[in-house]
C-alpha cells in the first residue's frame, strides 16, 4: 500500500485509465488527494486516507502555497483555528480551481500564487480538500512576484509598496490584518 500526497506523480497516461482522486497534466498522472494508490483493471485511483488526525471537516486552516498547477494549488498546512499551536502532523492539502471563489475562475494564478499564505475551510478531512469561497477565506499574506516585498491591499488588488507592481488574488477579508 503506497501513500501519496496531493501533487505526487502516480503514473503516466499510457499506463492507466484515470479513476477517482487523480488528475492528468501533460501525459502525467498526479494524486489530487492524500491517500493510497489503488489500481484495478488498469484504472488508477487514489483513495482518501485521513493523514492529519487533528483536522475535521469544517475546520478553518492556515497554510502556505508551495505549488500552483493548472487546476490545483498545493498548500502546506501549519495551523488550525482554535488550536494554540502548530499542527503535529503536517500535510499537503489541495485547493481545486473550482473551490477558490464563487465566480468562474479561468486562471488559478490570478487568484493564488506560490508562497501566499492562505486561510481556508476544510471541505473533506480525508482527502484534505479546501475551499476559499467564503468572504473570510483566501489569501491573508502575499509577497510581490517581482521583488518579494510584502504586498499591501488596495481595494480589490494588491500593490507592492517597494516596486509598484499590482497583482490580483482571491483575498480574505482578513488580508494584512495580522490575524486570521
Ligand atoms: Zn515589488
């Protein structure tokens, strides 16, 4: 039994038929959820396995974006709201492009970027699926992709006080407040 995290490569398109809990990008197959690989009649699935015992469905969590793919952002969880310490077991959670905001989102990079700190709701505690659709959920801290300076909120956008660069995100109503 092999455990995988969201974003782990599990095979190639030529080898398998895509089942549940996986997605394909450029001929490669990746886990969309945390769990174990199950192959049956060439159909590859990742069956969700709960890997962070402290996390329940409905929890609000905080984490850092470590990768943004075409359809999912991978977020390394560190905190859970109501818990005054870091999580004992850390793990990668997945934010799918369809769970970022209520409005249609064409490009994930226009809402979430590498190194952003994100506040999110856990919608599936086994597969570690997140949602940032609520007003309070989304990016709470972000750095400029040009000069790495911390970005400040200006209306619906972020502006870099150092180089003037302007970027968009799915912003949490807590952005820049230093609390979450
Ligand atoms: Zn900048």
